[in-house]
C-alpha cells in the first residue's frame, strides 16, 4: 500500500484485458512516467485486467509486426521505476486464474485495501 509521506500518489485502475489489447500498454506507460516524476504509483487490476498479467501473455501482446514493444517491455519499465502492481482476488476467480499464473511481483489485495488506497490517492485514473 502507500508508503511515502508527502509524495503525490496516483492509482491507475486497469479493467480491460487480453480481449482489448489496444488498452493494455497505456496504464503502464503513464504509471512509469508518473513514477519518473517521483510520484508513488500503483496499478490495480480488476474485472478483466488480471488477464494482462498472465506469464504466458505478457510477451504476446503488442503491435503487429515490428512496429513497437510488447506488453512485457512496458511492465518492466514501470516496475523498474517503482510502480507497484496489485490484483483483485475476485477478478482472478472471474477469469479462472491463480496467482501462480501471474507474473512475479504482483500483490493480491482485497476491496478494503483498494478503497483505502483510492481514498488516500491524489488521483485515481481508470482504463
């Protein structure tokens, strides 16, 4: 959860998943930008968002051909800058996923923890 005092806090909420790949990289890109600006940043994956975090998926989602980077690039860029990734337990169940199918470094949190983060955030942005 939020740790820093005095830092800006931005929470991104990713609700779209593998069925809408055009919406997959933007939250990571924006979160990385915010982290580079020294904000404390988290991305919460709910509804279909957790499908983007599957180990077998992150290197497959991206533009057609050689016109850009795969999703794994944007995830790595964000997490290397300190962006924290959170996943909703009921949304894992919704998508028939287990934590061992999800990339390393993702934390599972419940609704109360998400709400606490949202209330404490300076901005909550949804995709």
